[in-house]
C-alpha cells in the first residue's frame, strides 16, 4: 500500500470521528462555561470549537495510526534478503 493511500486511510476516518465528537461534545457543553485551572477560558467560542476539533482529530488520527501500525505484518514474516 502506498504511503499516500495509507495516510488517507488514517486521516479521513479520523476527520469524520472528529466531526462527530465536535457535534456530540458541544451539543452538551457551552464553550463560554468552560474553565481551565479555575479560570474562564479567554477564547472566543469559535476559537474553542477550532482547538477542540483539532484535538479530537489528532487523537483519532493517533489511534488510527497505531491500529495501522499494529496491523502491519511482523518483520519475521517478510522475505529475507539473501546474503
């Protein structure tokens, strides 16, 4: 499998999951009510939505990449180079 195809196979499902997580989380949580370290966030709602989306996308992509790594055949199953 080519690197580009594998990258698309990781990033596209992660993007869709990030969209779903964004909808789910912010249907229940108002960004203006969020606090970090006891203080209110000093970001606009759009800023919170953007940061959260990229965090969700990054976490989902890392999970997909780890799954792709685990799905690779072990090196002992690959043909050896004759010496």
